[in-house]
C-alpha cells in the first residue's frame, strides 16, 4: 500500500490571524465605554450679561452656527453637575444656552476623564471637573457618561487637562504636575534616556532650586517635546516626541510613535476598527483593511492570495525601520512539506460544501493532498475513489520533528507523499498578544485506515515566536494538537464527523467527503 492513499482538505478562514509564521508579540488596547448624557442646564443665580456689552445666551445673532465663548458652563450629567468653559451656538437667530459638550470629529478619539466628585460649586477649581474643548461647527454630541464617569473625544484614556499623581522615574512627583523642586536627572531611568528635568532646569534653574511651578511645566513642550496628559483617574502621563523610545515599544516619537507613553500605540500596531484610536499612527482613525479577499480566483497559485484568503491584508517589508516598520506579511510561499515550492493541491474557495463558510470576508483557503475542489467544480476528483483518485506524484521530506502518529499507532515511513503547505512570514502587530484561527480537517481514511501507517496529518508550525507561554518542545513548533500533543489526523478525538452514504451530515454535504465511493453505488 502507498502512503498517498488518502486525501485531506484542511482549510482556514478567520477574522485576522498570525499563523504558520515568524512572529513577534505585543499588547492589546481596551475600549473606553460610553453612556447617555443629559442636556446642559444653568444653575439658579447665573449672571446675566447685557447683549449690548457682550453677546451671550439669549442674545440675538445673525449667522446660523456662529459660536461665542462662555467663561463657564454648568451641565447636568447622570444626576451630577459638572462645569467647564463652553460656547453658545447661534440657532434660529438666538444664541442658545452655553454648553460644554464638544462636537464630535472623526479624527478625534475617546478620552475618559474618570468619575466626578460631589461639591457645592462644580466650577470651584478644588472640585474634580471635566473641562471641554469646544470649537467645531458640528453637532454637540461629544460628552457622554456611564458608571465609570465621563468620556469625550480625545486620546483613549488620556486627556489634555490638569493632572495629579503619577510618577516620573525617581522624581518626587510627576514632571507634568506642579510641586516641590525636582532633582536634575530624576526622570531618566533607562540607559541613554535624556532627562527632561535637566533640560527644564537648565532653562529655568529655579525649577530645581525653588519649586516646580507652572512655569516649569510650561517649558516641557519647548525644551523636551513633552505633552502632558491625565489618564482615567487623573494621574499624570508625559508623552514625548524625541529620538528616545520612552515607552519601550520599539518606536520613538520621531520614527512613528505618535503617543510615546503608550506601548500599544505606534507605527507597528494593528489599527483596531471601532475603538476610535489611531493605533498605528498613520494619521487616520480605524482605517485598518480587514477584508481583502473579494474576487480571488479559485485556481490561484499566488501564495499572497492565500494570505488574503485568511484575512491577512497588510504586507510589510523586511528590514524596514522607523514609521515604515509596520506589521504585515513579509513573505508567502506555497510549498511541499519540505519547503520546496509546489503549485498543486490548493484552492481559494467561497465555501467548502454548504456548511463550511468563511469566518470573515468572502473566501477561505483550501490545502489538500488531493485536488482541493468540491463536486461540480472544474478539476474535481472524487477523494473516495481509492486507486483511481488524485495522485500528485510528489515526494518530499517531512518538516523537522515529523512524522509523528498518535500514541499506540504505527510509525510512518521516511517520506511524505502529496504534501502541500502555505508558508507565511509575518511581522506581528506590536499590540497583539495572541492569535487564533479556524480550520476543518477532512479525510477519507475513516474508518478503515484509522491508526495505520498511511494517515494524513495537518500541522500548523509557529516558528521564531517570542510568545509566552512557550510551546512545549515535544510539539516541535506545532500549535494544532489534542490534549496528548498528537497532531490532527483521524487518530484523535477531534475527528467527529463520520461519513454516510445518505449524506446526512451537514458538515460533509457537498464536500466530496460524504461517503460516496468511486466503486460503490
């Protein structure tokens, strides 16, 4: 008997996957929550200004949409009163009530300001307030509230507003916060990291001799390229725009890191659609291409098409640096098990039978020791035809560490017959900690060839990964196995859909693996 007796069709279809490739790892951002908000209201006793002296809410206006500044505005949100600078908008010839709701803009992102604090006067600077930043001509729908507090457009988890707390190296307080004088160099904790405190104190010595006042924090931008932010609880963050990688994500402010205080945001990140963040720092929010397989040809022999069929849409260049060092597929090949190029045994399908459809996009990749076609398609050969079925006529070595059969089953020979593989080299997004993919395995070996020396197997080899936990050495880089570490075949418990002459299994119907043999009625 020959080892090429059986036929298998593993295929993959997924939303996005980092599989069978050289990989790196990173982190994943969370989304800010949003909730309902109430319209602005003014407190009793609000000051009335003469329309002749200075136009304000209630005063006549001539240009619809015109806006005038308000020194302070009160807003009732989720049963609490908050305060901040605002604007009154001209509508129907009259300036409307002053509002602190900032208009939405597609280029802005969510920034959560944390929960409000009760106080007698929301405009009292000692209270926790939520200043808005009006100034666009769009609808006032930016400020929202939920059980976690308030949210308005801006960087996720960061707000350009006064902050309190946080740390900067060994400094007595964060450099973005006023307070006691700081010691030169206290903010530099990594080898070669420039000290912003030293630069500020060189420009204004009193910052290290007297106190770290607002004059000192005002120098952070000009002397160090620092923007100060407050996170969800108001703690200080200093984001840099210099040539040093302050957040340790592999990118600096000068080479593609638009938020060098958040390691999940940089030029190498995946731009998660729907989170309102420019994760990859390309200047556009949520613009990652996640569907790229429409129109791919069934009989394509272009390995890059197979990357698209499993929804890997972005390509990258080996050796790229700076902002050009994006995530993506660096190289793609269709090969034998040994890595030798191979042009047969694969297809790009819109479905495999009626029940096996893409998990995302419109296509899935099929790899087969047979023809990789379904009944009715050009080139289809019945996989159950025994000796009259497909024979690619290829022989190759196995990948390192293989073959290996399930415990208790015979060992294989030294050569692999009719093998096929998709090999992808991928630079993984810096904000990805893990990946997943979906596949189905079809074989005509069940039941007569179970636990023999003639079994086909499916493996997914993940090499050069720095992910944790580390794949146990006994798996030989394979990430598709059962609880015993055995690779996918008819010899493991995952094989659960036996064929039948009446095609009662929805999973098998229309695949060619439904039990109708070439030499049987």
